[in-house]
C-alpha cells in the first residue's frame, strides 16, 4: 500500500529525533506500530500506539483518518 508506506515515512522523518533518543524501543521506526508493517487503522498495534507520546498519537490519528492530504500532513 503506497499511502501506508508514505505514512510510515512521514512519521519516521517528522519524529526522527524521538526515534534516536526516546523511541529506540521502536527499533525499525514507526513501521513497528503496525501489524504486517502496513499503515492502516485496522493494523494499528493498540498497546504499542498507547506507549507513544500524545503528540505523536495525534499525528498518527490525523494521518490514518484520511482527513486532508498527506502533503499537508508533512508541513
């Protein structure tokens, strides 16, 4: 799924500092918050998602909701 890959890339890029410091437990980045590494709401690993900071959870929700384009989510 191209959009799913884009969502993971957006999260990895936007929160790269988090991944390098506090988010080392995610190992491979934000693909680890999804089952089968596919960014779809039904694939979201809820226990892992809930371990993320509130700001990042809000961004994940926005990206998965489909509201707005992915381009606006990057800015």
